[in-house]
C-alpha cells in the first residue's frame, strides 16, 4: 500500500504525461509504443555481442547465436524489471540489455576461457549483484539531488556524441558527414519535433517511431538500407540453454566484479532518472528491487548464452518525449524482444535501421535526458561547494568521453571502471559529495 501511495506522488511537475506508470494503454498503443522503445535500444542490445564476437574471432554460427541470445535475454529481463515478479523489479518503464561496460572484461576472459568462461563469470557476477541489491539503502544516501542530477545530465551528455556519429552516417563511415546523411538526420529530427509538439493523440506519442519509419523508407532509394543480412537470416532460431558450456573461474569472476559494481551504480542513477520523468517516487525499496532485477536478468543472460543485462539509459529520453511512462508499454517491448529472439530475419530488418535515422531521433532523446538532469540541478542551491561538485564531475565525465586516451595508461582494472564517462562522473560526484562538507548557514 505504501508503495502504491508513493508511486503516485508527483515528482516531475514539468511534464504532463499522457500515460502514467500504472496506466494501461490499448493493445495497439502498447505495441506501437513498445516498438519505439525497441528501435531506441536495439542497436545497443546487439552491438555488444557484435563487438565481442569480432574481437574474439567467433565463427558465424556462434556470433549469430550470441546476438539472438542477447535479444532474448534483454526481453526477459525487461519483462521482469517492468512488470515485477514478487520482490524483483522496479515496476517502472525500464528497458534492459547488455552494456559496453562488459565489453572489456568479456574480451579479457573470453581470450583465455572462451565463451564458456564469459558465461561462467556472468552467472557468478550476477550472484554478486543480487547480494549487492540488499545494501541499496546505504547506497541511496550517497545519491542526493546534486549527485542524481549530475548523473542524469551526464547520461544524456555522454550519449550525444554517439547520436552525432549516427547522424553523420556512423563512426568510420566512408561518407561520414555527407550532405545526404546530415539532411536525412535533420529531416527525421525536425519531423519528430513537429509531430511531438503539434501532433494530436497517437501522432504525438508515436512521434519517434513515425520519424524512424519515414526515415527508413526515405533511405531505401538512397541505397542506405542493406537487405543482405535480412536475406541470409533464418526465419526461426531456438537459443539453447548453456549451449556452449559454462566455466566457473575465480579470476574471471574477479575481472567481472568492477563492471557489475559500476553498472549497479548506473542502474541506481538510471532508475532515479526514470522516476524523475515518470512522476514516480523511487524509494530505497523500489530501487533495490530494480538492482535485484539487474542481477536476476544477468543470470538469465548467462544461462541462455550471453552477457550480463543492465538498464538502458537511452530509453529514458523516450518517456518525456512521448509522454508515455506506462510500465505496461515496457513489458510489451520485452515480449516483442523475446519473440524477436526467436526470429533472426525480423531482427535483421530492425538492425538495418540506417545510422542517420537513429541520429535524428537520438539527438532529441539524449538531449532530453540531459535537460532532465539540468532541471533537477536547478532545484538545488548553487553554493560554491555544489558548483565544484557539478563542475568537476561533468568535466571529468565528458573529458573521458571525448578523450578516452586520457586513461589509456591506467591499469586494466581502473581503465575498465573509468572508461565510461557516466561511471567516471558518478564516482567523482559521489566522492566529492562525501569529502566536501556542506557550508553552515
């Protein structure tokens, strides 16, 4: 009862939601809004297994199985997180998937123990995160508004360079920054903004999806959509439990612990951000249930043959943009992801989304997240102490994002922890909030 009362308390009075966290849209709307979330997250879900498969030289069969398993695990983890199963799950609109934080440890472990070693470390690390979730209350005290606002702001700011790369055609593309790519991205961006601002009903809420579909169609005559992968993909694929075996190794487990700790911190910040834009009070209990769901989702990922799962920060921007915070929409997105996990051909079509189209909507979404962080920071008193915390945290977080070579000489363990601008800024904000004492009135 207490949770029901708390979750209906208004938190972000600047956003008028069409659907609040417990509102249940029609089936058609849930499917439509769920697909929007999938489009926003799908690239992130599959890019990690793609990078790891390439780095470790997996054959085509293993690589395809890893990608399908990642999609399936993301769907199952999303359902558990958003719907809630007993004490597991935050019960907010939260999309799950594997994270770049796990790339370095996965490659390190995989180069020695193969995929079975990665799976073993994933399962053992998941148990560590499950235990960690029961100590969230003391961790929450370390996240006052000055820290959460900074973290939310960094989530958006550190993702913006990615969206700019997408808009330009993709990092390393031969036509990077071409007039064609930029024009398509801006067309999608402007169309999404106009639909969201002036569209009525479904047209406003589904602005991101409509923008992506229109952009996708526009890209076809420009030969920006490659259907080769679609033709080669099979219609149905059944992931097998522990198909490639499992190897439990203490050194591999230790290698994964920092990544799990970092993603647990990110999850707390991400859930705080979702609460901020969803009119939901994120209590200690609710956030602990969310981190617990991270651990359970990662364990499921290991058993179906892929890497750990965590919250996807890029989907936070869809909530204020579409004004849809319903967790039932996220559950539907999870169901669709589970289905896609068995349908490689359909997944290949989504994966074929041209980079400029992703960039057009990404700029809006990630910018919206950064703006939500700025709104939170605007509510605190800007004292000299608070200004130092904000400035240093954002400065180092963005510095690592824009100049990753800055930490290239650090030991591997530290490099893994500070390779993410979000984790760097979060850790700095946490430490400075403890070290720099509040001024006495």
